[in-house]
C-alpha cells in the first residue's frame, strides 16, 4: 500500500515565499516546518497572509482556471480545527482507518477535512482517497470545486501523489480517487485524470479489479466519457462473469445505475438483467431509502415490466423508509409505482402519515407527485386530499401551473370535495385570473374540466376556452385536435348548457364537438361490466316479460351512452324499446361495475357522477344498479325483487 507523504509532495511545489524572500534549495525538514507552521496556526503565530505558494508548472496544466489564465497566488486560509487533532499520531496505521473515516464523516466543510489532513505527515493511500471522497461529498452540491480549495496546497499535495505514483495505489484508492476527482469536475484533460484512467484500464485488462472496483470504475467512466465508451463494455463483460453472490447490495445498486445509463442497449444485457432482478430480491432488506429509489428509477428507465416481484418487494420495503426519502427520491418512487401499476395499502397509509405530518413544509413538486399518484391509481385518501387542500390554500403562490393542475385534477377525477372546498377553489380562481396565460392550453383544459366534474363550474373562463384563439393554441402545430381534448371541450360546453343556464358567453363551434363520450380510447365514460350486465339483463327479462321491453347501450343526443333504457307511457305502461310515440317517461339504468367507483369503496368516480347529473337534467329518471348491491343477492328471485324495488317501488299501476 502506498503512503501519501505530504512533506515530500509539498516540496515538489517549486517555491515558497515568506516576506517576499524566496526559499530555494532548503532542506526538506526546514520546508516542511514552514508549511506546517502555516497550516497549523495553533503551533505557529506567524501571520498567514504573508505565506504565498507558487504553483509548479505541472499544477498549471492540471488545475487551470475557467477563464484560461494562470492561477494567481492566493492567501491560504487559517485552519482553526487542528487543535482538536493534536492527540492523533502523525503516522496513522492501518488499524486507524476506521477512526480516520469516522472523523472525516463528522466534518461539515472541505476546510475542516484539509485541516485534519494537515496534522498528519503521512497517510495510507486509502485514507488519502477517503479524504478526497469526503471533499467530493461536501462540495457536490456546488457542482464545481471552489477556487480556494482547488488552489489549496494540501489539496494539491494529495492530488500530486496520485498523479506521480498511480501504479503503487491499491485498487480501492485508485478507483475512489478517480471517482472523487471526476465528481469534483477536475478537467478531463488534466494529467492527473489521464494517468488515473490509464492505470484503471491497465488493471481492467489484467483482470485484477474486483466487483466493487468494477462498479465504481464503470460509473466514473460514464460520467467522464459517456455511456458509449468502449471500456464500459469490457467492464460489463467482466461483471457478467462474476458470481452474483459476491455482489454487495451497494454493488447491485451501482450496477443498476450503470445499466440505466446504457438503457438504449438494454436488449443486449437483458439476460444479465434478469439474473440481477432475481438476485436483488435477496438484498432488498439491506437497502437504504436512497438505494431503493435508485433501483426503482433504473427499473423504469430499463422498462423491466417482467420484474414485478422485485417492484412489489421494494414497495413493501419502502413503507419503513418513507420518512427518510428526499423530495427527489420520493418522486422517483411514486413515478415507478405509477409506471408499474403498483398499489399497496400499507404504502398508502404510510404516505398519508407522511403528508399529513409535513403538509405545510412539503415541497410543491412532491405534493403534486403524490396527488398525481393518487389520481392515476384512483386512491381516494381523504387525509391526503384534505392536507393538500389546506397546503394549497396557505401556500398557493409556491405552485407552478403544471403543479396546480396535477394537484387539482384528482379532486375532480375521484369526485371529492375537501372541507375547505370554498377556500380552495377561491384560491384557484384567483390564481387563474392572474396567471391564466402561464398555463399550457391542454393543462388548463384538463384543470377546468376537472373542476366541472365536481360542480365547481369555471363559468368565468368558459368564454376564453371556447374562443377560436384558445382553440388554435390548443391545437398547436397538429392538423387536428386530439379526441380527448375535443371530448372535454364538449362536456364543458354541455355543462354550460345544462348546469349553468345563466352563461351567455361564447359557444363552442360544432366542429369541435364530439358525438359520443364513449369511445374505445380516450373515453369520458366507463364501459359496462359485461358479466354484471348479463346477470342484470336476465333479471330484467324475468321482471318485464320479454327482451323487447328494454334497450341496451342507447346513445343520447347529448353524447352519453345509457346502459339500459326503459320507456313508460303516461299511465305507467312499459313500452317496447322500439316505440318512440307516447313516451312519457324514460328510465336510465346505470349498471355500475367496480371500475366506476374508487377502489374498495362505493364512491362514484367524477366522470360517472357528472353523467348521472346530466342524464337527470335532460329528463331521464336515473336508477343506479351498483355492483356491491347486486353481489348481495343470493338467487334469481331475489334479483327480480330487487329490480322491481329499484324500478317501480314509487309507482303504482305499472304494467307490462
């Protein structure tokens, strides 16, 4: 194992100035004493601003400034943390590495790391690489290493040894140093990085790198050279030859990240991926919150729909980690669950607790993702919906237009009004008045349509969305408007006629109106459950005496399709379905299967609620036949009696 000797490396830096006088050809001990006195102010009282460092020519090449100019000498910072490490021996032994790493992890700034390192004369290469890794962790949020760290003599001394003796480094030190320097955005053309990459490639070709080293190297090369680099294929080839039982959970996560970066080549690695997916089931319990989110994101990017057992197990594991996810991580988890169609009751409960406890401090993007997840999976969670409504009323200015749309749409889709509905929609209306033009046209249409589903009709904005100007914006560069947008426009226009008779604004042109809301795709109605319909149909035949006394799938002039229509004359006689004269009353049977309700509830979806409202407004007597009531019936006779109560309980003298 190589030792990083800071005293020797600092002497490679050509000249040190003190009070303007150059120190040249001084003994090594004398130079080290000067440097140590500068870096350890608790030992030396000399003023730091009098110490200047001239960077050696090699350092100019390796650490150039962004504007291309030579680095100018700058004053080194005074390190006040060294006094805490006076009891630490200067020459650390191998058994001290864990203590060293614990100390590194306790630091909160790069200056503290360098201060700690300045008290140590020699370091094993693994510890030096660990110091670089910790600096990387502390500086990664800024994306680029600050100039004062880049020009620090201790940082340069660490890097100098890695450049001069890469062949003597351990595998762990080599790949860790390379990874850290790449993440710190050191120039890819620097001598240091070129030498480290070359050494890694030599060891890779010799087959001397273990699984963990291969994974770390693979991720580093993707960042440095992109996913198309030739070396990456060699790394993946070697990894496929390793036994999966030798992979740690961290290695598995890293491997998923590597394959995610090469998603366009997933077909080439699918056999290997299948093995990884199966093996990963055994390591799920060891994964951190971050690792879970990264694996789920990779499974989405790699379209691993056949890995549902792994997704389900990860979903169960997520429940215990939900409070530890960052905003970005929980977004990945929700996106993966939506992608794979996963829905877990325990996860929903944990999500409810998380959202309700942090409702006023959650990031708007997380809130919109949670609501999007609930909308996609048809999860009517009143605790979540109420908490989100409260947050929006208090902090509506934090939400962008797309986030507002994702937040509001599930209320309409799931047909739910929160306790503070008045305040919620008043805030929404104010936001629309002030930011109307900032909403993308299709986003705005979905938002306003969702409001109409729960009888919060956007009357003040109907004239704008029916205008030719808005319709042109909605169409964009396409030749025609998509079918779903046309259906939403039509239903909004129908709402303005049936539920807002006082609206006298712009009308929707007929060419933008659809004839039916029930289509194979993009439908605003839920098709009948065939098995439920067939069962009810036999009961109706027994009750009415013949099939001709009712019609199925009747399209009305108002675009809705009625499951079953029964016609009555003025005296209460049931008329044949083909008769159009003397019809006094029309009865619309809504045979509502499970898909017309929120899952595991008797709560109608918004699109079914508005359909039944509109059917009543156009003159139908709506009779609902929900599946959960039919399932309670034990015989055909009970079914007939049930249908008779539903259809004729309030009528006397009905005949057929």
